[in-house]
């Protein structure tokens, strides 16, 4: 047994550390509040698992002492790190994470509740005690404050003293010791102990062994990842390790690094970084894939790294060789070469690359595809920017000289000047298509996308193609053909929209096939493309809803998801979903199952996702509700212990109006707002309206009614009405007004 004060002192003097393979700090504020609440109430909070080892067998994070036994935390990192941060007012030396999770904790001596500092609620109220100050300065500073409250003085002091005595709480320790407990054994124990979360990956284990020989390895790799991130490309540590393994060993499994010395690994890492830089320069400058969303085929890059390593000089032999490599790279991405069993596919391709080079890789890919790499019109049937064929559309736009419908200029940075930022443009406006009755997948079809400058996109706004196409063609002959847009005016009418999509898919497939053939045969004209990039449009309520959801999840302490993310079946590489948001390692890294937000469940295989262990949400409201309930549970707050305060009674006129918009949405817009109805029953009309206003993400109901062209049936439209505006704060009325104005309702 060890008291908490002793454990914290051992962290101070560097005898309690973290093994290098441990994940960073991932707790959020509600988990910290829950821990402090449990300790204050004397509840069990679990023991610790500690690996006692001499210097040498394991690499550590934090300032390690010279010689002597190291005590490495295997289980209990999140708890002990939280307590250290709260009690010391700073993060421990081994810390990796967000310090705001434990900064600013307050204890209310009247209600015996823990919350993080909020000036509106706590400023100048002596009952909200700074918990860190209590542990660093003791009781004395608070005695003077409480002297002005003589009736409560003794009670408040007793409660603070009880809180401070948490320092003397004893933690049961289980220890792993002995010369036979090497990194492999300890990692296996760690994974078993942490079976409720996410086990260490094979890459984590391999890197732990490398760090045992070369301590700066992880830091050096992260520095390089940060450089790529600043350039607009996001990669994982495992991915960089995969490239390094390919260079160092020519094998796909991380265990191959067991035979690699620290010096050999460092050399291979430096070479891999150079090869990757060469690839990124080529895909950006030659193909126009200049930002993260369009960077396709990430797991083809380790194969190219291996190929370059086998090539004399570590570079492409000439422009023809480079173009054939790019041809292979594009096709691996389009057909999901590495979407299934990644290591198996990599191992096969490493062997082919060494034996037969790029020509062998192309032949092997053709054979894997049944002898056919041709692009067909139906390949462009996908929807959303997460589709595999979205980057191909962007690539064609950049490489083949697509022109802006407003200016007539080619969409190249050197020609566009200040207008160089492009935007995705819906050829048929979303609002128009929703009004006519097309569904979301049809509206967001790849064949309904083109790229324009921001200036032109704003000028076209919500005009119908039958209006602005003729104007663009008159001003700039050939501009429609440059964007692979059918020139038959009869197809520009909303009622012919599906026929328009079919015709444009034919044109896109023909252009893509021609482009790829030129690339393979060395016939594509030379040229260096300057990065342009794509900015988000502001007129899509679903885009705004997802952005608001990400912000709210960040506020709740969860990691940012991958957006528009393709999820493939690990068994056969089949695309199961293109998720609006995806948390592959759980809402908090290493904690819980993968989480998927899929707003088009009818186009996805939700059953298979759930079979594979994913938690699937088909509603932003449901996801946020789940996250908020999870945080309340972690903070130790339950409906039984903390009953909801009675909601303010709404005037009958407003209450009737709220219920009326539910009925009208159902009868006039065919939208059944069941979640909204349950909120009314639970919270009442005023509280429901305020809850919907005071969140960064617009509700599912707002988004659904926008798609139906019925924002008049939203809560926001009620709030701005003169007879109801006085029920809300000026800030709440402003939120409602801004949302409505942003999406075209006045």
C-alpha cells in the first residue's frame, strides 16, 4: 500500500514514471470530477499495477533517475495523472495530453460538488474553493474567507479538511518484478489488464522496443508528423512506422523490427521520410492532390517507399517511371487495394516490387482486379466527399484544365490570384433538389459536384443550371465541356436531374480513363501544379451541423473524429459506410469501441458495422445525447442523485406554438420529430427551446426541415417572432436569427 502523497512525491523525484508504450493522457473534465467526488466520499477507485524494473529493459517517459529501480505505472495512469495535476497545479514530467482536463477545478463547500471554474457562476463566491490552491497552500487562506460566514464556518472547514485528507488515501499496489519480465511479457500483461479498452497495437509494441534502444524515436517521429500536418497532410505514428519498416526490412509485419538495431532504424526512418516527401511532392505537383481530404491511397505509399529504396539513388528513375508509379497508386486507391487485410496486401506488393518493379505491380494489380482497371460510368455513382472517386474528380479538375464557370480561367493557382481558394459547387443547388423531392444521397452525388472559385460560387448561389449554364457558355465557349458537363439544355432542368447525372458520369468516366491511360503511357504533358486547396461552403446545414457537433464533442473532452471517412470490411475490403464522422479508437483514444456517425443508414451496411463491434449512430442528436449522458455518469451524477430542477413554466401561447410546429412538421413536411417530442415531455417548452439554442450543433430537426425547405417550422423561427422573443435572452434570439439567416430564411 502507498499513500497518495507518497506516490506524488515519487513522481516529483522521478522514480514513478510511464513506460514508453503507454498511451497519453485521455481523460476529460467529467472523469476528473467523478474521481475527485469518489475520493471525497470515500468510494473505491481501484488499485495500481506497477512494473518495478532496473534501467535498461524498458524505455520510459519523464525524467528518469540515473540508476536504481524504476516504478513504471501500467494501470492507474489516468487516475494518478489527474490527481497529480489537480494537487500540484501542473502536469507530471511524463505527461502527454490536454492539461485543461484538470485545470481550474473548484469545490463548492455548501453543496459538496466539484465543477470547473465558470466566472458567471463562481466569481466572488467564497464557497467555490480552488482545489489546487487548497492542496498547495493548505487551509489557512480559506479560514479568513469563511470567517464572514460564522453559521457555516465549522461545517465548511470540516469539509475542506476532509477534501485535503485525500492526500492520505492509500492505494493498493500490485507489482510486476523479476528479470524474466521483459517488454514482451509486460505488454501482454498490460493488454490483459486493459481488456476493457483498446489494447496496444502491434505498432505500439514495436515502437516500445525501438525506444528501449533509441529513446528519442517517438519524439523524432512525432516532430516529422507535425511538419507534414503543417503542410496539410495528417498521418498516424503507425503509418510512419509502416513506411520505416518497409525500408528497413522489406516486410509488412512490425515484428520484423526485432532484428533491426537502433542505428539501422534511425537510418531507415530518415530514408523513409525522404521517400514520403518525394511521393507527396509528386502527388501534389503532378496530380494536384494538394490537401489531406483528397490524399487517396495512403497505404500504397509504404509500397512506393520500398520501391524507391530498391531503386538506385532512392528516386524515380525518370518522369515515365514516376508516372507509372502514380498510375498504380491511383488505381490502388480507387479499388481499395489495402482496405481489407492491409498487411497481407503489403507483403504481396513488397515481394512484387523487389522482383519486378513498378511494371510488375501494375500487372499484379490488374490480375487482382480480374484483368480490368477501366473506369466505368457507374464508378462515379458514389456520394459525399468521402467517396473514393471524389479525389479523382478533383484530380481531373486540376490536371485537365477545368475552367471556372464565372471567369472562364483554368483552375490553377498561378492564374487565379486572390481567387485561388476553390470550393465544392453543387451544380444543381441542394435547396432546389430537396424541394423537388430528391434524397440526400442523390443531392450529394459525385456527379453533381464541380469545383469553382469562391467568388463564382457566391455569384451563382442557388440559381438553377437552366439559368446560369447558358450564360456561362455564352461568355466563355467550351467552359461547360471543360467541367465535363452535358451540353444538352434539356438535361439542365430539375425534373431531368437523374438523367443529367447519368450523362455526366459518362463524360467523367471517359475523361478519367483517358487521363489514366496517358499517365501510364507517359503521354501526359509535363507540368507542375501549384497547391490550391478547397475551402468549405457555408450554405449547407449538414456541414454546419457536423462542425457544431465536433465543437461540442471537443467541449465534452472527446477527440476529433475523421470526417467523411470510408469504413471498409476488414475481411474483404468492401465499403460498409462513408461516415460523416468516425472515431476509430473510441471517443477517447484507447477507451471504448469505435464510434460511427452515419446519416445515410439506408446506403450503408449498419448491421455489419455493429457485428464488427462499432457503435453506430444515425443521428447527431442521439450521438450528443449519448456523449453527454456518458459524461454525467463519469462525473458521478445520476438522475436519482441530482433530479432536474423544475422547468420554468412557459406561457400557454408559446407552449401551444411549440407543439404546433411538431404537428405541422409531421403533416406538412412528412417529418416526425420524435426526439423533439420527447424533449418537450421531459423538459417543457422553454427549456427545450433553450437547450436547442445553446449548443454549437443545430438539431437533426433543423437540418431535416432545411432539407425540406421548411425552416418556418423550426424552434428558431418561433424564437425570433416578436411575441416570443422576450422569453429569451438577447444572445439566444441572436443565435436563432443568425442560424435562420445563414441558411436563407428571413
